[in-house]
C-alpha cells in the first residue's frame, strides 16, 4: 500500500484500503476482527474495518462491536496507512490511542506492512 493519500477524503482513503486488501487477500486469511477508527482533525469520523474470511469491508459508523479501537488525527492516520508512521512509535508518542486489544492493534500493523 505504498500510496499517498493527499487530497483524498477519509471515506475515499478507507475505501481504497479495502479495495487494495481485497485485491490481495492472502494476508487476511487468518484474521476475523473488527477494527474501529475514530479519526479527528481536518477530516473526522468513525469507521470500522471488518476483516472476515479473507475479505475486508469498510463501514461508516460504529455498527459492530469492536474489540480494538484506534484513535488518532487524520494526518497521522494517513501517515500510518502509507507506512511512514510506525504504530508503536505513534502509540508511545501519544499520537495513537488504543482502546481494547493492543494485540489486535499490533496485528493490524503487521497486516498493513504486507501491503507496503
């Protein structure tokens, strides 16, 4: 996912991520999880990334119970998805907050790295 996300809306970015993941499903085969993103800043919103049976789906809002919520600002979110921001570093610097399972958050980072 070595992609730049300049001049794209939050919704467009997440739909693009879903499309890229679904084009190459192998990294998603062993995970069934719901990740919730609470994004603040220039663009904001609540979205969920649902990974189930090798398929990625993005939905707006908190429609499903999520064991892992990631809270960050829009610019940091773009940096994280593009691979320019490490989630562990962001977490330690307070740029990323995690509610729920830290293990699932780390697993998401390892999945995203496979698309870079």
